[in-house]
């Protein structure tokens, strides 16, 4: 660059600036410098190019030779040529060069960093050199040397700035495949023709196993791939190797043609090319993907029998099979076997095993494995954290689940949609519906697109919390934003309507589901049968059960237990017992919930001894009673008039570490009330409060009845006030208790007062309300009020029942005497 600096220092030499010699000189010198460094975008030899030969010899050839011989001199001396980087002096020279070119040819040189420089509209190589030089200078003007910039782009995985010459990589070296890649592309194009194999034979193309395997990888038509695989053997001196066999076997397993795949494995033995660990792993993985788990396990056993040692991928595939089939112990044993054989578990295998243990409820083992993962130096990823959060949420350890989520954020691991759904489900199970709703809004605000799983989760949370209208709004929002509804979404909404007591809406949605070609599954029918069974609608349950059988579905234990429960509600204990015994004979898995339901049915139908038999049978089967079991048993024994035995079961429940819930204490309060022991009822109420539980409306109503029977009328009214203070909706039974209580002692003023409060509250009176009022007014001979009550009954369409008829007959009999 000495010539350039000299010209810049001596402005008197304007003639040089006006000549064409300087821009040519500058462009060629920069181009040749790049040629020596190996970064030029064109495949041109600077010494032999036409553009170089047209330059004046006296000023360029020596310099060009000096630059281009630099690499050759280094090679002759045995040194390695290191590609230099632009220094600050280089950048200054380039800046000056751009200024000179802009002065000589104004309007053709752009100063922007994204400009291609001089126009390359011409066809001469010199124009291309000028354009390349201006591109180089634009990069320097940006403050980042070109070589450094290309290295940075390559490190990030993005394309470099310049397109290499054809057949060369980014460093200007020949590509690895070279002519082989062109040959593979050509063969693939020929295979798309009608006369593909004949054309290949006529052209005399010679392929080796590498070419064959690469061509097979690009095939989507398995039949064509098999024909090409067979054609390859017709070549002279050609023989398939293990790699080509493995590629072909993989294609066959993807097409679920396992007979042909196993036939190729036998052919490998004949050809002297034994199947290796990759071959067996492909076969096991193919069987697993086709849900042929037993065949996959057989292939895994055969692999070990022939002395082929599984690798890490094989173990993960088989562990995944055990996880899918619920064989947790087998998956855990295989995981430990893999470690004993010296194979270090990867993050994937840890994630799979933690998920398997968490779903099985073995939280302690999952937590220990999570600790081993961190101790081994592996960093937990988002999938492992999601599995751990979900496992803790299912175990009811919500605070630990939230702490794992915070730990994940501190580790700068970005949660994905599945993670946020797991945290949202955890919030819902913890009763924090507001927090779950805020997290759902956060997902949408941060650019996450909630899918059907996210919407199903938030709908279930609102449905189980009793916010049915909000659940319906979310379902309509899901359809409005274009999220594809599926069977699980419909199941969730049908359950929502069932919980709300709106069975007609549930049935309408079920019909809409079938009309929209969303096939109902066994879970759909199970939900509908359960909600119909709760109302004792036996005929509807039987119709749905027949529809399940007509659809060719196998009824699961949920459906059958719902049918048992329905038979019990209508008082058909024989049918309920027969169906339960059939479930035992057919091998249905009967869990603690099934036995609890059966104990409850026995108690409601008066078969108390049978309830105890089922309780002992459940324990012999190794099932641990839960709070529902104990509640059903306490209710059964209390109804049988044996409060002492019920108290013993309650004591056993506490000794086994099973925490009583609000239903347990309500059952005890009601039991002691009916046994005429109000003191023990009030003591059970105090135990409820000391246990940290909040009374519900059922608790207050039962206590009002207890206090009324004990003659503590003012205390009963105070309990009514406490119920309102706690925010519970006052139900009709509470008003009926107060009206009946004051009516029996003849306090007409109180009866009239509470009847007016009932009418003003908007709660509709039932036959019990009118019966209590009529009985009270007849005692004090208030016949006009009695006639008014009958007119109200007629207006509401309420007919006289047996109890009211008995009261009227008794009054008439007393009048005759």
C-alpha cells in the first residue's frame, strides 16, 4: 500500500487519480491477497487470469507474484500457513482505498456496510474483483474483520458471508463427498422415473455400499427401496455391508414389515455379515413404535443370547417399553443393570426413569435418582424438572413442587409449555384457582400458545373448584382461538356439566362430540355413567353400558363400579353384589376405591356384616384403607346402631396415620346425634376445629339438629348465624330444622319469623317445609293458615305425601275423641 499512501500525501498527482490504472491496481492487489488467504469467492487463478494479464507489468506482476507465492514458500519451508486477520493498519488502508475509488468513480461505490460495492452488472472478471474488494472494505468499515466475522458466523451455525466456489467448502477445500454427492443425487433422480432400475443398468453406474446406503436414506417408498437394494447386488464385485443392511431394515420397520426385516437379518448371517448392536436396536425400536412390546422384549433377549451387548440406546428403548406397560420394577432393574455394565446413564435415561418412578407414586426413589443425576455432574434439563414437579404434585407435596420450579428458574432453564401446565395443575390441586388462572394468562402474554392439554388442565381446575361458568367460557375460548378439540377436551367438559348437575347439557355435548367425529372412548362413557349413577338413573346407565358393548369397547373398572354404585342407590343390592363378584372372577383390578364403594353400598342397603367382610378381604389383598374406606365403614356401623364399633374404627384410622377429613367428623357428629348423645356430637365438633378443619354447611346443619333435639334452641339459632358468617350458602334443610324445632315447642312467633326469612331468601320450600308448618298450625288450631299452606302447595305443584297424610289422619282422629 506504499503507492497509495504516496499518492494521498502528494495531491499534485491528479493525473494518476484520473487514470484507470489505480483502481485496477487496488482491486487486483486486494483480490490477490484474498486469493493467497484462500477466501476468494471465485475459482480464478490471479496470475493466469485475463484481467491480470491486461495490467501493466511494471507495477503489478512482481507484487502479485510476491503475494501469491507466500503460501508456496511456507509449504516449501515445512511451515503451516496461518490465515492472517486484518489489523488496524489494514482497516485504515481499506478506508483510504474506498475513498480513492469513490473519488475516481463517484456514484458507483457505496459506503454502507450492506452494499455490494461497485456494480457487477458487467461480465468481466475485473468488475467482479472490484465488487469483491468493496465488499471486503464494507466489512472492515463495520468494525469486524471479515475473517473474524466468518469464524463467528460459523461458530453460531449460521452461513458465512461468501459463497464458496462450486465443489469447495467454506475454507475453499474440496467437499468431503465430492463427485459421490453428485452421483447420489443423480441416482435418486433416476429412481423417480418409471424405468428407474433399467436406466441404472444401461448407464453402467457403479455404486459402492456407501452410495447405496445414502440413496436408501432418501427413499420414502419402501417397495422402491427394496427393489433398489436387490438391484445393488447385481453389480459386479458388490456386496452389502452391515451399514446398508441396517438402513434397509430401518426402512422396513418404519413400514411395519417386520417379517421382511427379520428375513434380512437372517440373510446377513448367510452373507457373513452378522447383525450388530445397531441392527438389533433398530428392530427393538421398531417393535416398540408399533406397540408390539412382547416382540421387542423377545428381540432384546435374543440379542443378548447371541452375545451382542446392548448399548445405551438399546437400554433406553427397552426401559421405555417397561415404563409404558407399568412394569416399574423391571425398568428399575434394567437401569441398574446398565450402570453395572459400565454404561453411564445420560440425561435422557435419567429423565425416563424419574418419570416412570413418579407416575408409579414412588417419589422417594425418584428424588434419590434426581440427586444421583446432579451428583454425577449431569445437569437436569427442562424435561427432568417437569417430571419432578409433576411427581410432587401428584403426591400432594405442592410446596416442594413450587420450590423445584423456582430452582429451575434460578438455573436459567426456560420452562416450556408442558412445564407450565404441570405447575398450573399443581396450583389447581393446591386449591389456588386464582394462581392457576394468572399462570394461564402469563402463558398467553409471554407468547406461549396454549394447546389442548393446557386448556384441558385449566378447565378441569375450574370445574373441580365449582367455577362451572368459567370452565364453559374457557372451552368456548379454546374453540374460538382455533385450538383443535379432541376427545379429552370433550371428556373434561362433559364431566364439568355432570359436576354442575346439568346432565341434559352433558348429554347434548356428548351428541355434539359424536357429530363432530370425535369418537367417544371408554373414559367418555365412564364419566357419563358415573354422573347418571349418582342420581340413581339406572335405566340411563344400562343404555350407556349397552352402547359401550355395541361399540366393541371393553368396560373398565370405573364403568363397572359406577354400575355397582347405581344398583346400590336404587336398593338392588343383589345385582350390585353379583356384578362386583363378576369383576373379581374376570380379573379386573379392584383397588381401594372399588372396595370402599362396595362397603358404602352394604351400609346403605343394611348389610352391615357384609361390609365388615369386604373390609377384611381388602386388607388380606394387601390394600391399605384410605379415608374414604374408613368414612364408609364408620357410617355403616353408626347406621347399624353400633357407635362403639364405629369409634374403634375411628381410633384405628388415627393410629394408622390416616388423617380424618370433614366428612369423617360430620359422620361422627350425625351418628352421636342419632344415638341421643349430643355431648359426644359437640365433642366431635371441637375435635374438628382443633384439627384445623373448617366446618362446611353440612356440619352446621347437623349441629343445629343436635342442639334442637337437646332443647338448646338459642344455640341452634346461633349456629345458623355462624354458618352465614363463614360464607356458606344457607340451604333449605337449615330453615326446616328451625321451623320444626320452634313448632314443636309451640312458638308460633318464631315459626312465622323463620318462614318469612325463608320466603325472602328466595329458597323454594319443599314438602318437608309445608309438613312442618301444617303440623305446627294444627296444634294451635290456626286453620286459616293451614288452608293458605295447601293453596301454596297447589301453586307449586307439590302433592301430599304419606307423612303429611299421616299427620292429617292423626289430627282428625284426635278431634273425634
